[in-house]
């Protein structure tokens, strides 16, 4: 199937490489009428794959919208001339968008992706299970299942029913991170899968905050 993707970038006279959460917070508080910008409904968090995602890619802020999320970003594009991140106010000197239809879904060919930002695969429920896995292969098999689940969640958000088995393999390394005083494990590297994912969408936890962003490296006709 085809999905609509809109990528919005902006520049300032000052460096905008701030915390992604601040960028998300700016749009969420300035445009509260757009639920897709903050994923809250009547002060309750909506647990679903986010159709608007905030990222820092190659040192530049990007806001990515998918389908309905793309329409929201199109609506707000001309409605701000500055952005407040934390206690700093930045004048926007340049804004740009790219928009187009992208292929999405199960394919006969294998696609190779890299994680541009760390993949948060584990949650509170499966973290201990991962640590207690006795072999490297057991850990890898668990991550393959999680990646498959991530892709299915993404598919549900755009109304796509995966018609057959998702086949994937991973090549990742774990690393320890700290955020807001909490330790967590993330993964860097990449994966291969018989599924087409548009560049710069995310998989896994905290996708709206820029984690798990993927970019395609290559595609070949072979089986996993």
C-alpha cells in the first residue's frame, strides 16, 4: 500500500540541536487542538503508534507526519515563526517540507535497514526475560519477535493488515543509556526484513521522541 509522508524541517540563526522532548513539547503545547501532536486525550495518554514523530537527524530537527499526521503538519506549517525550547526562544529563519507517497507493507524482496537513532525494544515486562535468556541466540530470537510486533503495531496505525508472515533478522548491539535519572538498554545496528518501511519512521518504544528511527540501506531479492 501507499502511505503519505510529510517531513518538516526548520532552521534558526542559533543551533537547534536541543532535547527532542523539548521540540515535541513546543508543538504539543502551542497546537493543543491537534491530538496527533501530543497523543493525549482529556489528559490521558493514547497508547498507539504515533503518526507524528519528532527527531534530530544529521544535526537538524525533523518532524515526520504519516497519513493523518502529514495533514496536521501541513495545517500548522505557516502558524509559527519562532520556537521555544526550554528557556530559549529561537527565531525561525527557514522552514521546508517534503511530501510524497511511500510504499509500505510486506514485500517479496528483503529490505536492509539501519537504526539512525537507538532502538528501545525492551519494556518493564520483558527486560528481565531478556537478561535471563541463557544464549545469544535466545536473546536474538526474542528481539526478532519484538521487531515483528513493532512492525505489526505500525501497520495497525495505518489500517494495513499484514497478509503473511514477517520474516526478519537482526544485527544489533546493546548499550546502556540514562534518561531523566533512569537506566535503560537500547540497541544500535540494523536489521533485514521482508517489509517496506519509509525512511525515518520509527519502531519500538518512544517513537514520538525520536527513538528507533530507521533508514533503508539496500534491498535484494532473496529469502531470509
